[in-house]
């Protein structure tokens, strides 16, 4: 081998030491990242599928001859949702269902506790608002309208503004504050289309105007 060949071989080895190994390491790292991401996506999809199946089974507990949910099955499935998929949207929608079952059974304290767990750490804004409004209604049923009203302080997302203001109106009527209730109902009506505003909300406004509320 000539000196020129030795020099070329040395240059190649020198280039590899400076560039080849880092490139190989980077390629291996990139491959590991891609494979890791694909594995995570598969895991997430499997988790979502599992949570979805449990949630569906929870809803199906009401498919009884009487239409009343099997409370034992509800407790079993909701417990499994919380233990295996706690904090997920499916687990929290499951809690909303459990709270509804509790209300239907006149177990308002249990319903309030279930809704508070969702409101403390909601999976998303929609769940937060649904839990907030349902908890307010449970508190109202417990003759805690003032506490319920405080729960509705602050701004609401536009999508929930009408329902929140209508709920405020209901609470204010319960507290005997007719003028404030009228204002809340008017805000609710303004947040709806003309067609949507016709119905129960308009009846409430008419009743207040007649002094029947």
C-alpha cells in the first residue's frame, strides 16, 4: 500500500472518529425515539380502548327491566375505572354517571362527593363545567343555594354561558331574589339563539314578570 493510500485511509479513519460515530449514535437515538413513540401510541390506544369498554359497561348497568342501574355493578365498574384509568376523561365521565345514580337514589352527599372529585382535578374544561353545574344543583337540593351560587362565580365559556346563567337564575329564585334572577335569565336568553330561547327559559321569565316565581 502506497503512502498516498495510507494517507487516504488515515483520513477516512479520522473522519469516522470525528463524524461517523456521532452520526451512528444519533441515528440509533432517533430510531429509539421513533420506536418509543410508536410504543407509547399503542399503549395509549390500548388504555383508551380499555377505559372506553369499562365506561360503556358502566352505562349499560341501567339496561335492566326497571331501567334502574344495578348499584352493585355500578360500584364495581366505577371503582375499576378509577383504579386503572384514574384522572382520564372516561373515569371522570364515569363519576358523573355515578353521581347521577346517587341523586336518583336520594344520596345527595354521595353525589356531591363524587362531583367534587371531578371538579378538583378535571380532565378538561368541559368536564369541569359539567361537574360544577351539577354540583351546584346538588347543593341547591341540599338547601345550600348560597354555596351553589358561589360555585358559579367567575366567567364561563361561551358554550356554557346560557346554562350557567339559567342555573344562577334558578338559585336566585330559590333564595327569593327575583330581580337578580330576572337579570340572570335575561343573560341566559341573550346567550341563546331566538329559537333556543323560546321554551322553559321564557316561561321562567314570564313567571317572574307575573310574580309567580
